[in-house]
């Protein structure tokens, strides 16, 4: 009986050791399993602990590809100087963010509707828009709310000088408004005859104001 009991105890201990080894292997894989993500924030803080109040121990710049080691709540584990640290998960993406500025994205989007009709009082980028309806709808796509009329849009955003204009800025004229796309060109809902089109130079008529909406 003693021998049998001893054999059973030994077998039981051995089974525990095997199970423990398997669990240990699984845990090790979980700890060290890694994957890549891209930073979407302009600057992403690296925290000592999974908290926005925790000590900042470094940072990543936008579009940086980083190695991640799992998550903890709303935080993602990274390594800094060989130690596990944390970054906010919502500022990470599987895809590399565009290097273009928000203003350039606005300009590029506006150009997609070249050739579509002009319609007085309209705001549809496909079925017809007037000058201010066009600019308003383009900016709305990016989450910016600007006034409906061209005169009111002359007060929207931030005023910038002609020499500092950038793609995506509003170019305001008397009774008209357009979106600057770079290279001294604008895209605008010009007239019923021409529809939405590109015009160069951007100061083909007297410019009243340049307004920056997207920063």
C-alpha cells in the first residue's frame, strides 16, 4: 500500500510539474508576443504605469512604428530601456498615418469634385453647390463647421497673410470664396456655366481675406 501510495503521489507531483510548465510557457508567450502599430498623435507620451497621471518616461512622434506587447485596459504595453511601459491605445493604428497636413487633405478632397455642377443655394458636392455651399460641405467632411455664406466665411477660422497661405485655406473675395490647393491655384464652385473647377492664379481677382480653418 505504501509503495502504491508513494507512486501515486509521485505521479501527481509529476503531473503538477508538467501542467505548471505548460502554463508557464503560455504565460511567457503572452508576455513576449509582440506586434507593430503606428503612432497617430503628433506626440505620444510613454508612461511608467497605465495611467495618464503616471510619470512620463519618454515619447514617440507621429507615424513612428512601435513594437507592442499587449494591452492593459485602455493602454498598450511597450518597452523602454528594457522595461514594460505604457502608451494610450487610441493613438495607435495598424495603418501608417498620412504624412500630408490636414489642410492638404482638405485640398485633395475638394479636388475630387471638379467637374460637378454649380447650383445657387446648393450644398451637395455631387448634385450641385454654390461657392460657399461647396466650401462648407468640404470642411464638414473633416468635422469643421463654418458659416453658410461667403461673407460670413470671411470671418471663420484664423486670418493669415497672403504670403503665408497654405493648401486648404479659404481664399475670400467680394461675394465669392474658394479653397487654396497650392501652386497659386484654387478649386471653387465658380459658375453655372463652368461648375466646380480649378483656377490659376489664385488672385485672379482681388483677394479680401485668407482664412485658415484646418490647422
